[in-house]
């Protein structure tokens, strides 16, 4: 049997058989989703506790002539060398003046509750303390003078907010990119201000790095889910990953303190 070759280049479809339609272009759909509902107990507890410690500092100076809480808890390198390792954490509760306290507590009030509602109480507390630890370690290694203040932890919160927005830029779109640029500008301005005499910028940098690292490795990982046809953002980061991230930060900065103090 012979074969016949057909040239299909000039073929046309009859009216009853239209050519296949092109698939519609990919489009994005904006949805309004609810974030996980959590309170901000830790943020407000830290704020109140820090204010109470400052009241104790002022009372001690008035009644005893010395700031006993600061003497017992501020970062003093020679006492850390002598084994008082709590001084790598406790400076976060101490402040040198009412203005110092006011700036830091305002920053905690602005940054803390929003982050805590996303992080949850225990992970937020870990973030705050890791920022304080990282900041005081870097200050211990690179700044010989004493220092105190919660700005180490505040810079950790700032870095964590930036890390969260960067990791979820595809989820939140243009708004997250604009907010991220704003955070970068705030951080740059504060680091420039930190170049002024009497400000421990190494502490700021250490807190920023520690908080950012923990946030990037163990912070919230939100995914869009639907519950009864209602869009929700759910944190799918396993708790074990957050514990691992905290351990990594503690290990790295402990190693830095050991090397710097050797």
C-alpha cells in the first residue's frame, strides 16, 4: 500500500473546529490573610522589668550613693575574665540615664509586640536574649570600657524584622520591599549615630548579627493556608529548627568570647 504525504502548513480549521485557544497568562491574586494570633506579654513584661530595674538604680544612687545594680550587672571586662559570665546578659536590663532608657524602651514598644505576635512568646524571648548576648560578647572582645543598655537586644529585633521581611518578600510583595528598605535606612542611621563618643557601636553590631542570624535560621516561616475557605498565614517552621538556630548563635558567640578573652 502506498503512502501519501500531507502538507499541513496551509490547512485551515472548519468553523465548527476552532484552533485551540492559548492558555491564559499567569496572573497573581491578592488575598487578605490573617497572621497567627498571639499576644505580646513578653514585650510588655521586658519593658516593665527594665523600667523597674532603672528605678532600683536611681533609688540605689539616692540612698546609698552608688548604682548597685549597675555595679553588679554591667559589662566589665576584667570581671567577666574573673568568671562573672552573667555580665554578658544582664547589661540588657541596665541604663545610664533616663534618656537612654526612654529611647530603648520606645524602640522595644514599637518593635517588640509586632514581632512577638509573629514569633510567639518563647521564641521572641530567645531572640531578645540572643541579641543581648551577641552584642555584649562583641563589646567584650572589642570594647575595653564598661557598657550597659538594652540597645544590643533592640538591634537584634531590628535585624530580625529585616530578616523576616526579606524571607517573605514574595509573600507580601511590594509593601515588604518598601518596609525592608526602611529598616535598612534606620539601621544605617543608627550605626552612624553610634560612631559618636560614648556609644558602644560594637555592642549594636553584635546584637544585630546575633538577632539577624537567629531570625534567618530559626525565625517564623509563614505559608499561606486555607481554613474553611479563609486564607491564613501559618508558621511551618519546626520548633526544633529554632532550637538549633539558638544553639548555633550561642556556640558561635561563645567561641568568639573564648577567643577574644584568651
